[in-house]
C-alpha cells in the first residue's frame, strides 16, 4: 500500500512538473482579474485550451463585438475555448471608466461571462509584459481596440487579427473549430 502511495505522489509530481515545463512564452504570465485583482497564472488556468485574447473598450465603434465574443465563448467553452478580455484605455481614451464600471457595463449590456482582466497597456510604445510578448511573438501589436490573438492548445500563438475581424468572421471561426478538434 505504501508503494502505491509513493507511486501516486511521483506521478502527480511529474505531471505537475510536465505542465509547468510545457508553459510557452505566450501564456507564461500572471495577470490580475478585473475588479477583485486575483492573480491568475495563464499557463495554469488556460494551458491545454484554445485561447482568444482581446483588448476591449466600452466606448468604441467595435464595442458591439462583446456580443459576438460572448456568443463564441458560450458556444465553444465546453469544447475548450476560452475568451480573455483585457480592457484598455490606450486608443482615444475609449475605456475611461473604473474597473467596476467596465465589469457592470459588460455584464449588463452584453451578458459577458468570459474572464476579464485588469486594464492593460497594449500599444507597442508601452505594453504590459503580456502584451509585449504577444506583440513580439506575432510581430503585430494592437492598432486599435478589439484586436485578437489566438493561441492553440499547445500554448503557441497561431493568429493575430485586427479589430475589423469580428468574432463571427468565417476564417476565424473555421480556425477556432480546427484548433478545438486537435
């Protein structure tokens, strides 16, 4: 019986180590959740999932994309997709509110349930570390609100999509479905 316990402990330890060792640069960051400021290690929380990362804003011509992002999240989350929202005030001060205001707006106006994180700096001139990594890996930093980065289950950045690419864009949906099936 003792040998069984030791074996189980070794397996658990080796699995945990393998997961941590497999953390790629794209997800090797800890960020804070919107409003409650809980630290989230992206590798631990979202490793093995298909991840769509979006810099958001509440007063933008693209704000309506929240609805499509939430629809996508609801439709595919059981298959392993997660949408991560990062509000940013970097473009024309289109996210001026407090984090409570942002959360309330997203939930009451668009029913947003996907994870949202603290306001972030996303521009090439002064990005937060997570967005610096995404920009370096893709060769492209957001030029406006609702820029999207797509990460596969292996934690590799596989796509960068400008603001004009909507959540229901055929190319984006086909790519996500393909990644979910892998």
